[in-house]
C-alpha cells in the first residue's frame, strides 16, 4: 500500500484473507499518509472479514497523522479491543475533541432505527458546505434508503460476514475529483457485510437473466425500481444517488463480488476486481467554486 488508503488499496489483503486458516495477520499501513472515508470503511470491513479467520490482527502504523485520524474517526473505539497496533494510541484517546462540521465518524449500524442520526449528520455536513435545503433533502432521503438496504443485507442470516454496515463521511476543500478547478467535495462511503448484490437480486425471479455475472448485477442494480423483493417503491436509492452525484459532476461507485461499476455524468464504467465480501458504495458530491 502507498499514499492514500482507499478500498482498492486493500484488494491484496482481501484476496489473501480468503485463504486464511487461523494464522496471525499483520495489516501494514506503514506507507499510508492519507485516509479517505472509503479507506476507513474498507479497513473496517477487512478486519471484520479477518476476525473469524485469523488468530489475531495487528495494525502496523507509521507517523502520527494516520493514527490520529483513525482515532478521531472512532476507529479505535470500534476495534481497539479486537486488534493490536504497533503504536501506543493511549495519548491520542485523551485528546480534546471538537466537531469541525465536516465529518461523520466511522459508525457501525445494524438497524433502521440507527440511520436517522447518521443522515442528520450528513445533512449538517452538506449544509456547512453550502448545499440548499432542497438538495439536502434529495441527497439525504436517497442515502437513507441506501443505508437501510445496507443494514438489512449486512445482518442477513445467509451472509458469511454479517457485521451489519459501516459508514463514514467527510467534506474536503481541494481539487474536485476529475476536474481542474478548486472546489468542495463531500465523500460518502457505506460498506455492508451482506451476501452481495448478485446473490440478493437473484432471489427475485424478475431479475433472472440480468444477474448472470457480478458486473451484470451491479449495472442492473443501478436501474430504477430494481430490488430483491420487487415491492413497489423499493429500488430507488442507488439510481437516485447516482443521478444526484452525476448532476454535481461527481460519481457513484458500487462494488460487490468481483465487480465494480462507477457511474459518472456521461458514462458508466465496469471493471473486474478482486472479490469483496458484501457491498460497498462510494459517493462523490462535488461543489465546484463559482469563481
């Protein structure tokens, strides 16, 4: 791994984890100097996947910025008793905190009752970034459905992982993704430990023939009204989030099984990737400067 911790930088670790049979594991983050929401959610999902397969997990960290960020994002509060580190983080835990209004710390959720608090924080972040109330309502209502699906699938009895779901959000002021103008951007990441998109959609006979591969299943999942239940009013979350992010010149990336599909304003890209146990959603919501 090097540079920025994203889900993709953990691919080799997920691949190796599938063959573990009780060994001790070291997750080396020594070359990481920046962590984005997708990275911390991916790391949480990786550890949940490793825990039943390993005899122990140790994080190798370097510098002070990454450990401090992980602590600020509540990572050690969630995993401190389940993983070891090669750094003393006790001093970090004693630091005084403040809410900068730009982030939703890493949170594990399993029920719909936990989702309003997460969505409320996302709304606050969007408001602080200048999003109008109509935009915030549209974004948060669709992300609420995405979170509800993640909680439902993440606790599915047929799931091998079954850790529920993780979410993390942060706003940045930097070069907007894929562009050249400075601006603001909100990144949202949600990971669940469910059976995955293809298996879930395959339960509905109406999806037969459209879920032959993981790539097919992900593309189909981004179509309006597609769901495992076939119930009226379900299956709108992901397509609407994709539309909203596209209008903002951002993107939605959906990953499950051996596929990743990313929807942009004018195109949708598919890519075969190492297996991911569950479903992962990353949403980019830029707000370019008008100057």
